[in-house]
C-alpha cells in the first residue's frame, strides 16, 4: 500500500508541475499510460520503486535498455523513457527535469588562479549555461596542454603556444570542438591582455573556425503547423512561447532578434516589424501577418508580466528580463519532441530549422532568391544559396535521364 501511495504521490507531483509549465494535456495523458503500466508491473513482480526496477520495467515492457542512445529511439519509446525519468527526478529533488549545472573543472597550477578569475568574470556577465560550459571544456584542455608542454606561467603564452594548443587539440577533436575552442580562447586572450597578464593582445591571432552544414534541416509546412498547435495557449507561458515561435516560423527572424525585439520596433499602423539584426547589423523591414499580430496582442493582454521593460518578450519568473536565445532553442525543441515529429540524428530542431523551412517553402512557391535573402536578413544572396540544395522541385527539373538497363549485366556492359 505504501508503495502505491509513493508512486501516486510522485505522479500527482509530476502532473501538476507539467500543467504549471504549460505541457499539452495530450502529452501528459501519454505519460500517464506509462505510469499506470509501471504500477501494475511493480505490483505483479513485487518490486520496490527504484532506479534499477524502473530500468528493468523499460527493458521488459518496451525493450528500452539503459545503454540505448535516446536520439535513436522511436518517438513512442522516447515518451516512455521520459515518463520514467520524470518520476525519478521528482523523487530525487521534486523537479520534473534535473537543473543543469556547470561542468566540473580543476585547473593545473600555476594557471588555476587566473583561469578561475576569468571564469568568474564570464559568469558575472550572465551568458547561457551552454556558453560557460563551452569555456570550461576548452580551459580544461588548455590547462592540460600547458602542463604537458611545461609552460611555467601565464605570461609565457605567445603565438607559438596558441598554435601548438590548436594543433594538439585538432589531433583528437572535430571541427565543431575547434570552433567552440577558438571562441573561448579569443575571449581568454583578450581578458589576459586587458588585465595585464600579457603584454600583447593575441586574441586577433585566433581566427574563427567556420563549420557550415552542407544540407539545411527543414520541416514540411504540415509539421511546422503541427508543432505550433502543440503549445498550450491556455497557460501564460504557452501563450508567450506560441507567439515567439510563430514569429520565427512566419517571418524567419533569428532567435537573437526575437528575444531582443522591442515595442518601438513593431509598427502597428503599417503592419511591419522593423529592426536591426544582431548578426548582420542589417536594417530589416518585415510584414506583420494577422495571425502573428494577434498572437503578440494576446500575449501582451493575457500573459506578459506587468513591467515597464522595452523588450516585448520577458521571462515569466523573477528576475524578469529579456529571454536568452538559448531559451528559445529549448522552447522550439521541446515542441518538436512533444508533437512526436521524428528528428533523425544530425537534424536541427531549433529556431534555425524554422528559418530554413520558411526559405524552402518560399522556394517552392517560386519566390526569387533576392526576396528570400531580404526576408531572412542575409548580408548577401550567397548566404541564401545553401537552401537551393533542398529545393527538390527545382532540382527535379534538372535531373538527367537514367539510362536503360539493356545491354548491362552484373559484370559490366556486354
């Protein structure tokens, strides 16, 4: 009896937390089916509620093993696995998800003090958790390299040291890691120069590492609409999230520009959104469709915290303020997952995928490339040409005839 009372309590706690966070009722119902079956399984097998028992349940009932890669699971099995993790998280600390934390670090002497100060200053600027963890990951490797190459002090760092570090790092890491490391090292070198640890500013010596995806990640119009419908527009957070994502899907605005959008950039009298993009510093004028305008108005009337802040979209919890782009990425990703849309490994599932999907839809409607470039606030049309790779309609017209099989056998031409 106590066992059932414990599970029932965790289920109630999880359900209430998810309703409060704006999860769609249909999604919570899917989880409840898993929880009901779990109670029956533990009772039938006389097992206690615990991590080992819950993993045994997933394996016996659904074939989900602890070593399975979550990204490779079928959508229905992802839901089943989430259902179990939510209960475990609620038991551990009362949350439906674990609160993310900084990566561990222990820098080698004599660099530890300086690197610790650099990280403390970075955290004070309140960048995203992922950004700080990127810096920690890079500095852990840098500290190891400096020790292995017998560098005695921070002021001994020079261009040869920097080149050696990146060569050492590239021997075991890929381009995405090198790109992140180059960004972190530039910031560190600038910090060391400004604070007098280095006599020269070597930050300009570290060039950005560019990694471009060869094929954009796109979703069909039906999938985008299904994702938009997944938002619970009966809750304040759902109303806000829907308005933000609708802007990304309909206008193709970047997450950074949506999070930074201000009241004076929305011109209701002429139905336009006019702003300077964060990335390209280009002045853009976009139309304000009726559905987007209505979504923003509903958010302002029913959901926005009553604060005098120039930003349109704010955090729902204190401290109130403009959202970070990383938060919007999570908002879009969660909606895709809740909808059950299949996301293959390597396929993007954030705000940028909405931009790519809009560009592809415009290409399918024969919209000229310069118009698409202007809509997406690209600095040149060359940046827009990447979407031609997924313009199946136009590519099909260029396809060559496939030769017939006459006169061909397994060993070659007769």
